[in-house]
């Protein structure tokens, strides 16, 4: 029964879909280049005409936390998560006219909500979208973006950035801490969303 319980947690948190043709690729704000690089690959393969990275900086820190990985390739002085993610996209072959801009969000719900404002202002009908996020952040990101775009079909195409995977998260203290923290955030933040 214990293993079954862990499998429920695992399947719930680690959402993953195969990409399909979509109207836009979303990248929630962060300091890791992997999600934007993955979005660039999907863009180059023709899965969507636009990529919308989102983010100012962490509301907790009050400034951009800096490049969290592959700094030798993507290092620089960035004011916002959006500026960093745009640079990653461009270095991976996405032209400026295919990158939309949302650089005010300071947490994940704002990433989704403010991205909706951007696509609405651009007159972009989002019937289907791809969401490129961290693998164990996938459920919460999906929850927020689906709430902001209730009429949209989402395909979650995540990345592993810190060696935590669906298969190994329960084998290390770091993996356990990160995944259980996500479950706590989903519960507490979903309660807030239900009250609005």
C-alpha cells in the first residue's frame, strides 16, 4: 500500500505529454536555461509559431536570482527572468519576432495570469498550448495556466534541471524535500484560488 501511495504522488506531480501542434509555447519564469532551450527546440520543430516566456523575478528575493545552471553558456547581467529566458531562446535559434513579452510576474500564478493578458492584447486565440516547465513543478504550473486559460488544451513538456526525476525523486532527501514541498504548495495555493 505504501508503494501505491508513492505512485499516486509521483503520477500526480510529474505531468508529461507528447508535444503537438499548438498556438504558443509558455515558459514560466525561472533562472534555469533548460526549459527555454527545450521550448526553442519545439519551436524549431514547428510545434508553435510563438514562445511566451514570463517573469520579472522571485517575489521572495525581490530581484532576479541569477543564472542557476550553464552560466558559462548563458551567463550575463539580467534584470528579469524574461530577459534571461529570451536570451536563451535567441541563442537557441528563436528569432525576436517569435518571442512574446511578459516581464512583470513574480510568482507562478502571475506567470499564467499575466501571460493571458499578453496573448489577449496580441489577439492570439490560444486553443492549444505547450507548457515548458521544471518536471516536478509541472502539476502546479499546469494548474495555474489551465485556470488562466480554461478553454485551452495544454500539453505539458517538462525538463529535469537538478537530477530529480519521476523515477528517482524518492531516493534522495533533496528529491523528497522538493517534491513534497510542491505538494504542500499545490494544496495551499489551490485553496487560495478556490476562494477567489
